[in-house]
C-alpha cells in the first residue's frame, strides 16, 4: 500500500458534495437522498445500499452500473418498494415530485407503481406468467390501472402497445403464451406492459442480460426511441458499461452499496477517477484490438455482512492508501466537473498544491 499521512489527507484542499447529489433537485422528477437499505438475516444485517443519493431529471436517462452485489438492483427495488420480506429501507428519502414515496399509504403506493413508475425485470421468462396468454396479461394491467376497463378496449390498446414496441403481427401475438415467443419478443412484451400506464419513470433492471448482442442493441434502441416519443425518464440498471455508453445522460458507478463515481458517459469512459471504474473499463474488449488481453479486477467481491470502515473497494485496490482502510472517502468534484469518491484524488490534489507552492 502507498503510505500518506492521515492528517494531510484530512486537510487537503477538496470540494465535497454535501448531499452527494450533482443536479438541482428542482429539475428532478425523482430524488433519492442518503438511501440506506438492509436485509435482516439469521447471519446478521446485510447493508445492501449504504448512503446512495442521486437525482433523475425529467425525460433523462440515468445509468446505474456495478457488478453483482453492488446494490444497484436493491436501489431500484427500494424505489418501487418491492423488497423481500427481510428487506427494509432504514434511512433516507425517495422523493417523487417532492413527495416522499416511503411515506405513501398502501393505496398511494399502488397508484405510484405502474401509473407513475414502472419496472422491467431482467428475466422476462420468469416475470411473465406461463399459464396465461400475452394478451390476457396485458389486458389485466390495462383494466386495473387505466381507463381501458372493458375487454374490447383493453384488447385494442394491448395490440397498439405491442405494435409500439416493435412486435410483428401483434393481433396474433396476444393470443400466444410466453413460451411461444423468443427472448427478444418476451422482453418487448415486458416493455409494453411497463408502458401500459404511460409512467413518468421507467426502471429497467438488466433489460438485456438474457439476450444476444443483436437483440440487446434493438431493445436499447427501442427504449431510447420510446423515451424520446413519450418523454419519460429512465433508470437503466446494468453490470455492463458498454451497454449504456451511448444512451445515458448521466452514469452512476456503484460498489459495495455506495456510489463511487458519477458523471456523463464521456466523464466515465474517458476521464475515470475511481480505481473501480478504471477496472470495469479494463474489462471491456477493445474492438480496435481484439488481441489485447482483458485485465480482470483482482480479489473477490466484498462481504456485505462485514463492511470495512473505509473504502469498500480498498481490499481489491492495487493503489490503496493507508487512510483507505479506516475512513470512507467523500465525493469530491474533479477538475472536469464530475464526481468521485477516492482518496487517491485527494492525494493528487494535495501533491499538486504542494508542487505549486
């Protein structure tokens, strides 16, 4: 480990982000403030989300990136309040148009899900009921949450939704069962169901994981087109930075239940400032040099039952400092305006300040 005096680190000239939120909340349709979500198991408390904050602008696309266990999906499920029985939001706020979702009544929460915010799960085969036709499942959502209360009206709208998401011969598809459709078609059906209520916010949890590369591109392009037509805001949860490179207005990189870096796609891809983000980028194949070897991130994922006092990525970081073991770094603004939580950036600023006298 590289050594550095702790007091020097504390006194280094840096600009912190008070509430870890980059954008003005007045322009956001959804604001997550200092969110903490835990699962209470027989083995102990698992702090799956530990102080996550972000704003989702109206009509914007936000990417949430991280490996399995980083807390990205739990963050999405916390917003929708669809956590497992052992899960609970222990601290923080989730503000939808200024109102705290965590204080919604049961009825208000039912209206929020679907009407205001919808989610696409990562495996459409397990999300769709195999015993009912596609049409029945679409009609059920429409009749429960929209003005299309009769079977005929809901059926007509279901056909329109399938046509909107690019399903060929929608009038015939609504009579089919999920197992009769391809993976890409099932994912399109899931998107149609999510759009049934014309929500303000769409959360896509690993929407392309089970699909081949060609279908992945089609689904992402579809979501981008729909976002432009309908004007809804989208949160895309993924483990693959490459998937969302050209889609997102902002990207959040998560590790160990915490935000370690946030910025635009250009910031993250061309000017990464956190060692974990750099590791993720080194794991992406270089299309211009396919002979180049990928460099995996060393070590093993963090044990969420025994979170370290300092930086969550410290045990796997080759450039970790002494302070990384004991103190969690705050988000600080980089010279280009994006934010990262890494003591190495503080060290760099300290050394530059000393060099300049």
